[in-house]
């Protein structure tokens, strides 16, 4: 069924039912977003009282529209939606987005059941009701009523909460995470999380899939879709606590279910559970910009011993190990350190460490076959310039492209003030994830390790 979503995300014609001249109406915002989009398609506003809206000819009903309609966006009061759906069936519309709310999320299951019955004899796919729609950044199409344009990239996001979905756009832009597509599933009358995972798993514009879920309608289908997906799937599952489960029920009318069962099932299927949205974006940035780790042995480089200890604790708490340096690596790093310091892991370069120490020690850890990933950390101690730290990482990223043995993830950690902020943007723009927290860094490295393990299991299954 996921193949059918091609015309859903890339329609050649869109009709907006409930299009309005009133700028405070959702139907107006929806039509305007489509028209603003740098996307080539036919657009048909539907409103029986208007001749044109925003300079585009208006039609009284869907049946008055000449030719085929790939996607209909519905923004009318809930009680009128069934009539619109009958028109969609008559018109042989392939896809419908019901933006309108006032259905099962407020306890009215009858209306949803009626819509389901109307559509069941057709091949139409339905998103919603109670949804923001979607933004397809890859193709510059905004099929939603909300304001905000994501930076183009390869993360596709699925959200059961419309407001959180909107917030994700701004959070992604702030974190320099590029988005391919972002979609609000609403009440999941038809199109469900598993349909979207299946579609994104074959979408060439998607490299990482992220979900915010409150409840799953078909647990088996959901887990099977993650299992069958050969891309990392990050899941934020809300309703962990008893109070959170109650909030879930009042928000979407869904039952949250046992959190432990969800956690075990997601892990077993090969997904990665995230604690919150910030962690989802932290992990997405790492997975989109860095190669997966081939094991859990991590090398840490820092100019501050305290930060090195914090990183060690955070890594160990997340199932990563910080092994002792091999004799060969010890000797390489010993040559670049001041006489009073002996190499260890974490490698403490001392507070005055500049470009050379950072660059040479990072190279030594990348060359070490006993190290699977490298964390390069910097504390703004007032001795060395942070730009030298940044320059060393960027040089190693460039060289990694030329050396097969360098194909290990490199993550950055920084502790400092405003002088670091521009440098952080330089690293993020180059696809190097850098975090202002030892825990966030360790969690991102854990995601790279788990992805490496998932790929190994997949290869083993294919060989077997």
C-alpha cells in the first residue's frame, strides 16, 4: 500500500475544500501555503460562495473540477466532512487529507466510522482527521495549514501531535537538521505510522526516520514495518508514566498501553527509543552525517580532564566502553603531549591544546583498529582558541573521505560561551554533530553503535 503514497506526497493536482478569502480561516492558510510553494501542480479552491480566491478560479464542488484530482485537502466543519468524502469517492480522488477536527479526539467515533464506511469501497488513502497535513521539503510542497519551512535534508518525521510536529520544524532548523518530509498523522483513520515507515524506507530522499507516537493502532504492523526498514528508525513514545498515559487518552483519544512492552518491542524490531524530541534530533544529526560505529569501543579526546571523566561516565552508562590505548596509539600520542602528561583514554591534551594536538590525537584514534568511534571535546579554558579545535575536526572529516580506515564516527562536545557558537554552526553545517552536554554526546554515539549493530544483523540474516 505504501507505493500508493507516491501521488499523496507528489500530487499533480490539489483541491482545497473550504478554501476561504478570510485570512483567519484554516482553508485560507492551506491554499496560500500550496500557492507559495515552489511546486508545479494544478490547484483548485472549492467554495460555493466565491468566484476566485487569491487570484485562483474557485469551484462550487469537487465534481465541477475538470480532470483528475490527486489530493483533496478538507477544511470544513466536522459534520460536513462525510458529504465531502462522498464527493471524493464519486470523483475517484486518490488521496484525502482531513484537516478538520471534532472526531474521535473528542470522543465522536460515529463520524469517523461513517467516513470509513464511505471510503471503504474506494482505493482512496486518507490522512487524519485532526491533522496539520504535511510538508514535503524535498519537493518544495507545503500541503499543510501551518507556517514554517524546514531546511532541506534527509530526515523524515511522523508526528501524532500536530503542534509538536510544527515545533519540530523550528527545532530542526535551529539544530541544523535538514528535513525531507514532516507529516502529522492525527487520528490515523487510515494512513498509519507503519504505512509511512514503509514509504519512507524506499524514499530516496529519506535517510533517517523519526516518530513521535502516543499510541499504535496495529502493534504487529508497526513493529514489522520497523523490522523491514533498512534505515534507522527513531521513536519518541509518549505516555511513559501513569499521568502521561492519562494525558494521552485526553489528547488523541488513544490508550497508551504498557510502556515496558512498547520499549521492548521497539528495541526488538530494531528501532531506537528516544527520551524526547531533542534526543531524537541529536541522534538524527549523528545518523545523517556520520558513518555507523562498527562496535562500542570509544576514544575520547579533551583539553579538560573533568569533561573527559563526564563523557566516560555517560558512555559507560549507555553501553559503550572506553578501552585502554593500544601500545602503538599510546606511542603516537605520547610524542605530541607535554612531558609531564602520559596518554590515557580519555586522552587529556591539557588546557593549552591547539590545532596540532587535537589533529594528531584524533588521527591516532581513527587509525587504531581497537577504537570504533571518536568523541572530540573542548572546554573554553581561556588558553587555546576554540577555532583550532574546530579546524582539527574539519580536517579529519575531509581526510576521512580519503582513508578507508578513518570511516568511523566523529562527534564533538563543547563547554563554553558565545565564542563557541559560530564554530558550532561551522561544524553542524559540515555534518559534524556537536553537543553542549556529555550525556547528549554519549546518547548520539549510542545511536551510531545501535545502527551499526542493526546493519550487522541485517547482513547476517541475508547471508543466512
